C-alpha cells in the first residue's frame, strides 16, 4: 500500500538524480566515509520510524486521541503520547543525524538531515518542533557559549536529556526586536539578573525533559537602544552545576499557553523571567552581540520552517491522492459525453478537475522540496569548500545560502499552503470535516507563513538586503546557476519549449530586480509593495 505520509521515492530521486549527491558530496571532505547505500539505509529507517511511531501521534479526531499540550497550576504538560516518542527519537540518534561525532552525531550531509526532517515533519510537525528548537539551541550553545557550563549543556542537549527554545518575541516587540524591554543587570559574580516577558515561545515549557535551556535576548542596563544594544543570554529553567546536577528553579515561570488554530501538541508559551528577582542568565558571546548570534539560529529555523511547508504539502497531497482513488462519485467524462445510460460511477480521480488539482499539488510539492534541498545542498558544498581552503567556492555557496534562506522560508510555506487548500478541495465537503486529517494539516500549515519572520518580512529581506549583497554578486550567481540548467535543458528537444518559458521568466525577474534596485533609492514604497510577489515569481522561475 502506498504511503499516506511520505513519498520516499521522490525524495530519493531528488537526492540521487537532481543533486547527484553520490558524485558531488559523498566520499569527499566531511562525507569521506559515507556512500549512497548508507544514506539510503538512513532514509529507509527514517520512513519506518516516521510512519510506525510519529504518525500515530498526529491529531485524529475520529479516535479522539489526546494531542494537546495543557497548562495546569502553572505547569505545562506535553501530550502523553509524546513522552514515549521523545525517548525513542533521542535514543535513535535522530537529534544529531547531520552533526559531528564530537557531539554524538553521524556527520551525514545536511541535505540528508533535511530529507529525514522532511519525513518526520510530514507525520507530526507539532512534536518535531520540540526537537528542532532543542537542536537549534544546542548548536547555538556549541558555537557561542564560552562558559565552564558549556560542556555539560552540549552533552545534555544533543542527547535530548535537556531541551531548548529561542526567546525573542515580546508582547510589544514582535518583528521589531529593537524595542524589546527584557533587561539584564550585571551581577558581581559575572552573571546577569534577567527580568522581562517573552511570548509566543514554541516548546517554551513542558515535561518531556528535566531542564530547558533558553537563549534569551535582553538589553543590559545602560546599553544603547535599538538592535545594536541587544545581548543574548543562556537562561536555564533549572539551575545546575558543571557536572549537570540540577539545583533550584531559576525563576522562569510560564504564564499561559496559547489556544491556537493548529499545532496543538506544541506548547506555545508566555514566559516570565525574574518575577521574583531570582532569574540568573549567562552572557553568550560579547555584550551587544545578541542579534548577530541569534541570527544563526533564526536562519536555521527559517530553513527548517520552509521544510515544514514542504512536509505538510507532501502529506496533504498523498492523503488527497488516496482519497481520490477510493471515492466513487459520478461517471467517466467520456461516458457522460456519449450519453451512456448504463455508465458506472467511477473514482473521482478520473474526473479532469480532480486530476488538475492533484497534479498541481504534486508539482508544487516536488518544486518546493527541490528549492529547500538546494539550500541544504549549498550548506554541504560550503562546508567541504572550507575544508579544502577553497575560499572562492566557499563564498559562492555561502552566497547561495544567503539568497535562498528567505525564499525557502517564504515560498515553500506559501505554496505549501496552496497544496493543503487544494487537498481539502479534493475531498470536497468531507475535506472540511474533522473526520479527515487534511483540514488539520491546513490549520497546522498556516503558522509556517507567520513565525520566524512573516513571509512579508522575508520578502523585504530578499529585496532590501540580499539582492544587493556583494554588489549583486550573490543574486547573479543564483541566476547564473539556474540559467546554466536552462541552457542544458534547451539542448533537449523534449524540454526545449518549457526551457524557453523558464528562460523568459528568469529574464523578467532579472529585469525587475534591476528596476526595483533603482526605485529603492528614490521611491522604496513601490518595490516593497511588490516584494512578496517578486519573491514568489523568482522562486517559481528557479
């Protein structure tokens, strides 16, 4: 029986045929000890784990499974089904698929890690957010926390014994973090007293782990206003020593969890720091380096959110496809045209409009996956170029990542939402009912267009910052990469007509980018209105 959740065949096709990782990545540099068979084995195990263990925890209104995080007497409780799943996930080493052996990782390519995430997110995004945020916070600690407590944090977080979050947003400071009010006061022992409130903190509190590490943005008393005066601190839920022994609570209190449209299994919290004046934080990096440091995690999460968009699109499409094969309704269009009174009812997949919707879902899903995979592939190429001391190639692939990150976050979720909407439409009236999961997928998908910087902000980032980086070199390199593929396709008689259409679209995007660059100097309001449409058009062409 075909999977309702994961299209492993298409995932492997892109890895092996589109990106040809066996020739371009495996056996080289960081991946010298890896081959295609090893990667396929990991992907096979990931699919089995996703379908056997993760998928059964997805919201199922028919069986009324408990899938909501709950808040009672100041404490947050993850769904009961998540406890066993968290243990299995961590014991299976899934937290560190693409990390280095130094932190217990397996050093698989980042694109393989993305493919594994594609499978896991397709079966339960709300659960995977606990793991994803913990991993991102652990990476931040690994790279930027230079304190004697660092080693025990790394050990506990990468094994999943402790969890992590990212604490940026405040009630009055969402997209504009420069006006945040959370403060840090220097203490004589080198620590800082943290006071303030953060809201919309995904996986902000729960009972899956004994401790939670919060990277918190705050302004040290007396430091400059705006983003240039923001620092970042490691703030634990429970205090601990250098051996990892837990002590007293650190005055981090959950005020409430949000009642949301989707991802009900993930606890979206309001966190109050220092209500009783006893919250201690430890500086990460240097003072006033908060935004620079946090952007590492923010960009990783933006790339991950793009993969969330891909994953929900994949599972929504596969459910719609299965339903269309089984739902019997109406006669074959040829029989109707022939006015055959004895025509039998047929599965709705035989109806032209249903086929149109399914083909659109499939083509979008494959396209956005390829765009997301390109970003992770660029990370692999950048990493290996660094090992080879090839600064020119390293810079080339770094530029690709800079360009692709806002596009992956925005475009993959915008188009992913369209796929979920079409999946609901494929079901007809039943798609609107909780008896079937596609309405839940559509509700879960919506948040991906909003958090980690709304898609409008991603579009402004692309237009206002990324296009002009290195005097437009990064943009031209991405354009050139695509134009080279188009030129190759034009030499194939079967693809020539389609390649010429894409070529025209790329040329239009390049011309628009030049026009917008000029207008940004005089009338920036006009190009910024069209920023999201430009991002989508450019992504379509890629």
